[in-house]
């Protein structure tokens, strides 16, 4: 009886001990990558807005 439990439950426990930390690591890595992309996007938006403001100021000074 114990052999059948050992052969069915033990592999699931081992897989769980490996899969759960691996899933957490992959999730954290994906979150870090997404955050980095978001920061780059926000920086690009800020640079674009600064360019528009600079162009508007240049146009106002030219008039």
C-alpha cells in the first residue's frame, strides 16, 4: 500500500517543489522586464513632450 502512495505522491511533491519556485522566478523576471519596458516608454513620452514644448517655445520666440 505504501509503495503505491510513494510512487504516485512523491513525484508530484518533487515536481511541486521544483515547479513552484521556478514559476515564481519566471514571474518575477517577467515583472522586471515589463517594468523596464514601462520606464522606457514613459521616458520616451517625456522626451517627446519636452521636444514639443521646445518646438512651441522656439516658434513663439520666432514670431
